[in-house]
C-alpha cells in the first residue's frame, strides 16, 4: 500500500498545476484580440477592393482615357487589382522591382500596348510611338537589304560541283581539269569577260567531253 501510495503521489506531482483565474482571463483576452484583428484586416481588404472597383469603373466610363497607372503596391494589393481588372475585361501588366516600385498599369482592350511600348515601359522609359515606328521601319529595311544581298551572292555561286560530278566517271585528275575549264567559262560569263569565238562554236556533248577526258587520262598514264 505504501508503494502504491508513493507512485500515485508522484503522478499527482507530474500533472501541470491548474491555471489560475488570472491566466484564464489573459488567454481569453488574447483570443478576443486576435479575432478582432483578423476581422479588422478582413474589413480593410474588402474596403481596398471596393476602392479599386470604384476606380476601375470610373476609368471604364471615361471615354477619353486609354490607360490607368496604379501606384506601387504589395503583392496582395496587386493581386486585387489584377483580379478586378480581369473581371472588367482590361489588359494588365506589372512593371518595376519587387519591394521597390512594383506597380500595375491597365489598358482598355482596344488600346492594348504593343511590344515596343511594353519594352519601353519595362526599361522605365516613356514610350514614343513616332520613334518606335521609325525604328521598326529601319529594322525592316535593314532585313530586306540583307535578304537581297544574300540572294545576289547565292546567284553568283555555281550551282554544280563539276569535280564531284565527274570524278567517279573519269578519275580525279581529269575531273579537276574539267572543273577548272568549266569554272573559267562560267566566271567569264558572270563577270562580263570575253569568250573566244572558238568556245562559242563548241557544240560538243557531255559524252564527247567525257571521251576526250578519258583519252587525256590514258595519255598521262602512258
């Protein structure tokens, strides 16, 4: 019995002491304060949303306004602006650095910004439509000139590699001679150089040329 009583006594000592009335009152007040704070924050968020909705509605009714820029906001506030703008059918974009000057600008759909305007705004610059149009035209003109230059160079290059074409038929050395002869004739025509009357009268077929080249090859081998 003494042992059992000792164990029961030690168990009673390990139990936490019951909270005093003062501690109970402090916990109750803390919960009430947290509930009030949460309710206040909720009310402030709802108030902020209503303010954004009023601003967006006024912007939509203003026929002269094409875009509306909001001041820098935190993530929650920007999420509200994005949500309200999306419901209103507006185009929205964010600019600036987080925790510094991150802000939102909205446009009516028919006045949605071009890529050039967005690029300027992301650089923190004022968009100049006249300058943007001029730069776009200059870029298109430069690309057109480059295409013409590439096409001209492509026309000036021989379309056939004669050495590879005839090498398997008449041998490497003879093919080199043929390629050199045909390239010289092609270059003369390309660059306006004179061509002899004898060359102009040449009516030989490819088979005739191949036969002559084989004969030359045999002479060299002998």
